C-alpha cells in the first residue's frame, strides 16, 4: 500500500475505537475513571516503548555499514551493560510499576458486600438476559442507599437498570444458569456472575445518561445478544421511575388493548411471564408489568417498537435462536396487533 493510501486507512483504523457507547476511556463514574487512568498509563508507557524500539531499529537500518567480521561479538563490558539495562532493568521497573498500579486500582473496587453487607439491587444473569430486582426496603437483605425511595415490594426490571446520579448503589450479581459477566464499560470493569456464588459491584454514575453494557463472558450461542443498559437519572426522575415500576399494571382502556389482554391470558404467555395485578405469575421469562416503558426487548437486542414486538412474539427463534421464548405463530393478524397494543399500553 502506498503511503498516500495508507495515511487515511490508518487514521480510520485509529479512530474506530473512539467515542463508542461502550468506550471506557470516557467514563461516566468513578469506577471506570480509575480503569481509564490505568489504561492511559499503559497506553503511554507501551507507546513510548514502541517509539524507542522503532527508533533503534531505524538507526540500525540507516547505519548499515561494516562487515560481519567487524561486528563479531566482542567480549567486553559495554555489550553486557546494554543487555542488563535494556533487557532487564527497564522492563522490571516498567512492569513492576504497571503491576503496582493495577493492584492499587483493584483495591479501589468494592467487590465485597456493600455497606452493612447489603445491596439495593440484585442482578441475575439468565441465558440470555439480565434481570434487575430492586429489593424491598423493609427486607433484611436490602441496603440503605435507596431506603427513602425503595418500595416495600421488590420489583423486577429486565435489561434496564435505573440509578440516581451521584448515589453509589451496591449491586448483587448472581446467575441462574451458566457463568455470565456483568459489564458496563463506562461505569465499571467486568464482574463475573457465577452460579451458586454472589458477587458484588458498586455502580455510581456521576452524570445523567444511558450507559450501555454487555455480557462479558461467553455464555452460549446468544451471548452477543445479552445486553443491558444503566439509565442514570436525577434523583427526582429516578423516584418517579421507581414509583411507576412499583405500581401494578394499568388497566387497559382501549377496545384493542382489552382484546389484547384476553389474547395474552388465553395464550401460553402467563406460564412464563408475570404481569403484576393480573393473573399472570410466570417467572421463567422477563416481568412484563411495565414492558411498554422500556427502551429495548429481547435481552436488549431489539428496540421496543410495534414491528419488533410482533416479530419477537411470532419468530423469537429466528431472531435469537436457542432462547427460551418459543415462536407463537398461531395468532391471527388481528390478535397479534391487539396483543402488541396491550403490551405497549403497559407503561
Ligand atoms: Cu451471558 Cu455472555
């Protein structure tokens, strides 16, 4: 490749990792800030090492003189000093510094149980979606950071975790089936979700925004479609949101929505899904009490809109092969649209 062509190619390559929704170098909270700090240090040190090495190699290439006889190994102290300094002393200092900084950063992460051993939210990894359960404030197990705001009933919210800006929230991480990993790059490093074990992470957002995340451990064929987002809101907005989530499902008012509720009840849906305030108490799939208020469906892999909801109900196995949601293809067009309208009204 000619230099003229190489420059734009290399610039594009260098820019591909920048400013993405999961770019940990532009942190949204103290956890990721520390990782970004360590990342910058590593980039600078290893960039500088590369520059020095290429300069030395370039110098050798340009120098290019003498014969093999002239450059035959000479047993003098000078050569050994080069090897000692360049090959041993400098790498030891650089790597020991990097190790020390890594250990320091890991001590800053509260990975053990939070204050008083309690958490505010329990996130469970399922194949392939995350379920966030806001624990009930009056339970023994619940932490106190949200105590003014916690409902006295626990609520489950799949795929979308809301937190108030500026409040550290202790999160318990568990798994329902295989090993997953909870990873919100702009807020924190990866923490594994291991069956039979409870891990912890402290999430804190210092600015409002939507921070995208992804399962960070290969957990089956649909691992790539196991997404999650953390919505950081002002404390007031967060209170409004939590109060709305706490409420039972709204009674449908429109004719179409009422018809949709009947379709939901007659079909297989209530065996797997819960809609609080109705007869649907399934606990295999996500809680649908407020599905209309959520940004995404299908473990975060699809935007929550009419077309995707209809496609997900009828062809989940094409959209996410192997997931627990079956293809429900027996609805008439009218029934399907009514069902979608009912789900969208659950706000
Ligand atoms: Cu869950 Cu990968």
